[in-house]
């Protein structure tokens, strides 16, 4: 039996929360593991499915249309909230993009309806009557064992997310709108819980971040083996250029 580390990933609502090719983030994690001869196991949890707080090293949720997000918000709060809190409490990575990010907070005010969030981060989101925040975006982040780096991607959201005193931004906006187009912040991070508006999908444009997630989720003490990342570097450079860097 192989003793190689195996990254266990659980995708939340993979059929509903998969806008702007967010499923590509899962494929990127799988390929980065395979190329290094690391194990990779992918499971899914949909509407009504229980969630095992010990069943994965990384829990992932993408973005979705408003009607799908409403369904997921209700189920997330009712059937998966406690498990995700337990998973985050033991150090599992939680990565949520756009609509998934909005549901990590306390609530999402969607017109006359307020969707419950699961409260993993101190934030709330309000659907604005103003123009959607759309375009290429680049942010500066500072992560443990990675240092100060740039993430680049694409944003398209009508919600404005505001962080509370108990939350820190994932990064500082270099180009684009970020959480609300006003405060210069993008995303949120609390320990290994990360939310961001960056689509594109995010990880193929930022291979270094995919590797950081893998190493963090596995709790590796040694750096991951280097790969020939010529194409990945070009993708990152193109994303930066599209954002105006």
C-alpha cells in the first residue's frame, strides 16, 4: 500500500455552484497532485447530503446564479453549517468563490430576502442596485510560507461584501473592484478559511496559490516538488496583463 499523501477534496454543490468555469479549480488541484505523484480523492455534497467534518482536507464551493444560491444557502445553513465549522476548527482548508464566498459570512441581503450565512467569517453582503462589479482584477496577498504574491482573475458580482472587525481581507486590490468597490479590500481570510470573488477560474491562473492550498491542506512540512510551470507562468502573466499590471 502506498504511503504517499492524499489530498481529499469535497466539492459543495458542484452541479449548482459552478459558474465561470469554477470547476476548473478542482481540476487544477487534481492535476497538480497527480504530476507530483500525490494521491487525490474528490467527493461531492449536494442538497440534503450530510457533510463529514473529518472527511476532507479541503472543502470547496464555487459561485452560482441567484436562484441556485438561494437553494444552497438554505441547505448549507440547515445541514452543513456545523460540520464546516468543525472542519475549519481542526484546520481543514475552506475555499469559497463568489457566491460561495458570500455564504461564508453572516448573511446575504438579496433584495427583500435575507439569505442566512454560516458565519465562518465576520462579513455581510448586500445586493446593490448599482452596477455590477465586473472586470479583470489583481490583488496583493501575504500568506504564511508564501510571502507577498499577486493573485489575478476575473470578478462579476452584484453583491457588496463588507468585512466586520473579526475578519481580515484576503488581499489588497491592485486593479479592479474587490469586495465592494470602495474600501480597497478583496476577499476574506481567517486561518485556513478563504473567500474571494476571483473567478476565471482562479487556480489555473495562479498555480502558486493552488500549490499553497495543497501544501496547507496536507499540512506538509517540506515544500512541494517543483514542476515545469512554463504554461502556468504564461497564464498568470496574461491574467496580470489583462488586469492592467
